[in-house]
């Protein structure tokens, strides 16, 4: 089976993790690697601060928690995303309001934002889906006009840029994931980046149980979202490889794009002229001109020992969100179509051009002669 994805981990990561364990830097916020990873990752993104956490999900949860929003506040989120984006609102007693996708990049449609804003809207979480950045210049301009906090969901976009500037440094906070299938990984793990000194301080405090003075007196409810020292040690090694990883992600994507260009009914990922796409997962949709449905194509790939995955189920269709008090049934026809027609193809960076050719051959197989 050609897997959808395999992490890119070498002996250097194993040695760095073992060394951190040997030094006893296993938990707490001490030790050399946590602070160093935070500084190095923030520098990579071009933000003043990095606050490491246990996952992308907790990065988003923590970022929203710092805002202390009144219960029932609305937070606009990309409709097509991992559930973690909406959970950040849900677990902070806020209502996630889905913004439908646009056809070309599959990111949230910026033209829809203003029509969804109410007097309860406080923040927006744009997702840089599959590694293509949102046009943050336009989004931030809209957010500023309506006094909305912008939290970028960068779980899939490490290294993606908008007019040369990195995602994660373009909103008030950026939330990254280091899950095994992300651009770089610490196994589980995440990071919040920000330029704002006060937000950074609140993020650090809430991540670590919100200790007060004296130490065990707590004035607010915090969380234990601390990353371990050995995860940070692994993250530092991974970060040194990130340019190579992105270069290879782009090679894989460009090879697929070339080979799929003339297949009727297949939409390949975009890269708009102001954007750098890091192609976290190589994703396509199959339209009416394609001879098979998405599910039939996935079956045909499986028969040829080629793994694939569907796109995300949009947030307007999630049963538990539909039951939340204050749920707003914003129509998301594009995100729904993506959920029905989209799939990711194998895209590990070690994939050879021959293997990519094999996948494309299987996609072409059912096409009429
Ligand atoms: C867009 C998006 N946001 C958030 C997350 C959550 O990250 P994690 O799995 O590290 O909790 C993921 C991925 O898993 C994601 O793809």
C-alpha cells in the first residue's frame, strides 16, 4: 500500500529526544529545548513570541481562551476544516459560525464574511487549508473594520506565505500543529505565535494552570497544555529540515499537477500569484466530467494498493454543532461539494516520481479512451 503520508523522521530526532530524556527534561517548562524551540519557531514564522502547547487543538483552544469572550459570542470559522477549529469556539462557550469555501483555493470565501457578522461576532479563525494561505491582507482589513480578533489556523501551513510574509505572523495569533502528518512534527504538539507581548504572557500563564502570587493562589482557571522537553527537542531538529520538507512537498505537488493537468473533471490545487502553497496534503476534487464518483475513485485506488482520504465534513453539517444553543445555519454549498468530491492522494516527501506516476495512472485508468 502506498500510504497517504509518512512522517520524515531520522536518527537525529531519535538522538535529540534521547538526549533530552537523559537530561531529565521530560516535563514542566524548564530545560533548554522548550524555550529554544519556541524562539526558533517564532523566528521562522517572523513573530515575536512562540508559546508551545500539546497540540494544534489546544493551541486554538488557548488562543480563544485568552480573549475572555462573553458566552454566546460568535466566532467565524472556515467551513471546510478539521473539527478542532470549531472546537476552539465550542469549548470556550462561543458559537462557531461557518464561512463557506471559495471554488479556487478551497479557503473561506472572503466575500461572505461581512454578511455573516452580527453584534455578537468577536473573532475570526481563517484556516490555510491544505497549505494554501488565505489572503490575509484582505481578511485583516475586513477584521479591523469590524473590530474582530484574527486567529490564524496554521495547522496545515507551516512556511506558506502571503506576498512573502509567513502565515502565523499575519493575524493577532497563529496556531500550529505538530501532529505526525504535519509539515514538521513532534508526535503530538502545537504552538501559538503572536507579536503581542500581553497576549504572549496570557498564553503562557493559561497554558500552565494560571499560577498566581503566591504560587498556588489561582485567580482564573488555566489549563495544563504544556509540551514536554523531549517533544521540543524533536521539534528543533525537524525545524532545521523544514526548507527541505517544503521543497519536496512542492516537488510532489508539481509532479502531480503536471501529470493530472489534462484529466477531465479533476481539479488540482491552486497557487495564486501572491501565495506560496506548501501543499500539506496533495488534494484534488473530481467533478461531473470525471467518469467515477469520488468514492468509486477511492475504491479503485484502494484496489491498486493506493491509500487516499476524503476532505473534511464542513462545520455546518456537524451534528453536535447543530445542537449547540445559538447555532447559525449558514449555507455552505461549496464546502459541502468539497466534502463529497474531494480526496487527498499519497504525498509523503519520499515519494518517487515513479510512484506518483503509478497513482496518476490509476486515476486515469477508468477514463474512457
Ligand atoms: C486545520 C486544522 N486545525 C487544527 C488541527 C488540530 O491539530 P492537532 O491534531 O495537532 O490537534 C488540524 C489537524 O489535525 C487541522 O488540520
